[in-house]
C-alpha cells in the first residue's frame, strides 16, 4: 500500500508527512505540476503555504494540474487526507464542506492540542476509540473552520465531524469546536492540527500515527 | 476594473474588530461597523467575464461578498475627478 504526498511550491510539511506514512506503509512525493498519481492508494495533501497562500489560503493550489487529478481520484472514492494547508486546499476545491477563516486572535498559534474523536468507524479514525483524546500539535494562522448555518447543520446531521478540540481547547474560534471534517461520501478528510508531527515518542506523542494506520488498515481490508 | 471583496455579513471578522478597537484608542470616536476586505485592481479585455472570474477564483462565495466597480484608467493618470467606485 502506498501513500502519495503532494508537494506544491511553498509546501513545507511534506517530508514529515512522508515519514509518517512510511511508518505504516510506503510513500512517495508527487509534484504539483504533474498529473500522474503514480498508482498510489491514498493521497495526503500536507501543510505549508502553497503558492504563497496568495489571494486566499489554498485558492491557487486548488487549480494545479496535480489537484485536478486528486479531485478525480477523490470523486472515484479514493481516500484523501488534508492537513492544515491541505485542509484549506480541499475546502477551496469543494471536496470538503466549509472554509477556513483567520484565527479569532489574528495570531499564529503553535501548541499541542487535545482532539476528541467523535467517530471511530471511518477509514480515517478506525484505529481510535470513540471519545478518545488525541494529543497532536496545531500551528496555523488561518484555522477557524466556518460553514453557513444550513451547511453546518447538514455536516453535523451526517456525522461528518470526526475531530473536535477538547473542551476549552478551541483556540482559533472554529464553529462548534470543529478540528477535522469529512466529506459526505466518507473518503475525504481534512484537519487543521498536524498528525504527521505526532508520530515519534521523542516529540511527545504518537497519536497522529493512528490516522495514518487507519487509512492503511481500511485500504488493506478492501484489497 | 476593481473588485471589492469583503467578509460576508455575520462572519467573524477579527481584522475589522481590531481596527474598530484601535481607532477610539487613538482618539477617533464614533466608529462602528468596521470590516476589512480586499481590493483587486485589474485590466480586463472583456469585463463581462469578471463575475465568472470572481466566482471561480477571486472570491470564495461561502465567506465573501464582492462588488465589481469601474476603476481609474491607470495608475499615475490624472484620475483625480473620477470617483473611486460606485
């Protein structure tokens, strides 16, 4: 099983994402100007500042040649995980509901946060327990998840919120403490915190590995 | 042409709030409803394409409203009498 990790100009977390994927499976970096997904089984859209985040976060990356292929891959049911800037790109691409606004404080925040697992029966969270707290670092300026009322109600009713900031931990102002949200079909997931930075005991937590292992296991189960 | 982009009404606008707090601190009273948006100036051969440009790239309609306005002819030209926008 192989992950494909996207690299845009301005991406900065693709190597950590690749290393995290390699702890559970194979991984390969895919370049934004290519269209070929090289037969990977799952896609990770990593964090950073794609295309300088000019105009709006994720707005320009969304139109890259590689993203066109990723959109097709996602529409055919391929698993796609977006982290931070990757989450923003997937929202801009219309693969995930809502949008990311500047943090309530307008400041860049970098801290370890606790995330409550809302559902553990998805391809992204099956290695977790429902209600479990995952300790994962977050580092962003534009991470306040927002959706208009009707869309938000729909997202909640469909059970698309997989991770929420634990009580008192919503530092960016996200609606309903949403930290990570899935598409309706259940094959695309995005979150602002960085599971790829929580994979080694040396840095304090290995909880992030559970998301990568979940994807691997659900793909293995389908082969 | 100019495209004026602003946060949709009711959306958290921390930039607007920060400016609204800063002005009275400098002695400017009576300031309210401050919103900070973005101005995009561009020359386009076919202005009829502008709404499509806005919907596809320049604006995220989920969180932003936009307004298309005629801009000044060119930077540095004598456009002193031209209103900046409608």
